[in-house]
C-alpha cells in the first residue's frame, strides 16, 4: 500500500467525534459505467459521489484497488480537484467506482475527501473514511460490485476502523490514555456497540476468513476470536506492526525497538522468525540505505524488499548472504514505489513522487523483472494525478489509517 505525504499530514489532524448515526448514500448500479451525481450535496452538506460498479470477475488476483488524487491539493484555490476509488483490471484499464469532486472548506480540509480504511476482498467492499469538514468524520462502506452502501458516524473516542467481515458494521479501536492502550469493539450499522476483551494502539489486521482479529499494543498482540468474542495475548519480539497475512496462521510484521528494526513472520501460536536482516544504527553507519523493511515478495528464487529510508517513500532492495541491504535499480524511477505483489515471475509496483523528488514523477502501475531489469507499464495516471492508496484486490491487508 502507498500513502502520500499529503495524507500522512492529513491523518494527524483527523478528529473523529459524534454519536452513532446511520445514513445511506445514493449509488448507481450500472456496471462499470459511471453515472452522474444526483445532487450537489447530501444532508450533511457533503458532495454526492458519482458512482458505478464492476463485475465480480474483474476483482481477480491480478486486479488492483486504488484511490487516485486528481489535481494538487497542496495548492490554495486549486481547480479540478477530485478523489476517486478505482478498480484497475489486469490489463491496466481503470474503472472509477466512487468519485468525489472537491472544494476547499475549512482551512486545509476538503469536505467529502476520503481514504480507504479497509478493504474486504470476499465481499468486494471498501470502508471509506470521509472528511465532513466539521468535528466528525463519516464511515462509508461501498460494495463495488452492487453499489450497496452503508454509513455511520463513529463514536467520540473512535480512532481506527475496519469492516466487520459479516457485513453487519465496523470493527474499531479507540484512542488510548496515558495509562493503557485503546479498547477494541464492534459498531453495527444500527448503532449497537459491543466491546471485545482486547486492547490496541492502532495496528490491526482481520483474517481472510473473517474469524480472527489481531490488534497490537506495545510488545503484545491480542488475538480475538470474533465469533466467540474471546481474546488471548501473545508476546512479540519488540513492537510489531502487522502488514499482511503470510499464511492462514502467521502475519508479516514490521518489528523493532528503539535500537533495531526487522521484518518478521509472527505466528499466532506465539513464535516468530526473521524474514529479513536486522537494521540498526551500526548498519546505517556502514552505508545501508535502509531504516525499515515494510514487505517482502519472492520471485525468480530470490526475496525482494519494500524498504524505507529518509524521503517519505519506499524503494526496492535485496539482501545479501553477508547480511547487507542493496538498492535494486528500477530503470526510469526517480521517486517512491510500493511493492504490491507478484505476477508470474515479476513484481507488481506502483510508482510516484516522494518527498525528495526534484520534479513530479508520473504515477504508474508496472510489472518489473528485478533480475533482467525489464519493466512494463500497465497503467499511467494523468499528469496531474497521483496514487493515494494502492492495494491488490484479493489480499487482506492491515487496517489503513
């Protein structure tokens, strides 16, 4: 997943206030063809999205779900601003399914703007976190194959959100206090709230089968059986942020302390194993460009890493048998990338500008052969477009916040 610097700054300013309140937004059910917005604003003064749907078979393992930014939201009084939830099919064709035209409201806030808080592949549904321009956000679920929509305003201390896998509402974590981490619970679309015996400090992932929820707090993971409503605690090696599922019983996680960071496979039985080398002040002093690894994928018998340095975006690396990280050159890339997955013997990458780029790198979705260094562009966004989030359509990822 790729999140732009604009969104990282915007997330820090989000205030989620309000009582439970259900609402429904209009949706156009015509397959793949976007329909006109039926009004300029809904009852809360938000712009009404232009919506469309795609067929379920367009959401296969080689498809991508993305949020695309149109225009420059960093520029005051800019025109032509919009945000679009899109399905990108394996041939690289873009299918906008939920698009909002944006105008600046309060300073630096665009009412109706949104990000993906969660994506459930089995229900083809995105949970969108929508800014209202006031002291509350709205949570909107949108099924991209049917146009079915639910919306609710979260509770006062709600901080992080995902979809309940059974479709009955949302999962949520609250802000913690100085004494203890936040609480974990469910919020049904009718406003019913149920607390679970778990804690969180923001990091969480729901299992592919919808039965298990993993939340992180300090050096512990709380593993919750959502059907039974019970939780157990496992100790992790350092503080571990879940990223994606490695298999049905273990998670790829970014782990670390103040002294080191390492990508690890954390098993829900309580064991863990290294997926990459350990990065420390010593390795950086020796010339390593890497502070952290965010993911790893295997093609052509080798492991390739999404790594992070100091410019607000990721780059591609490999690791040697001697325990050193080496930058992998991607021809023509001058900005940041996201390692989304694999297709056959190639990596799926999303490119765009990072904080250190001297010019605007054109946002693209590509297939890359990391050995032969050959790259094929599947999708090239417009000159004034950028990725906000990009994720594979069939993979369960950690909650996005």
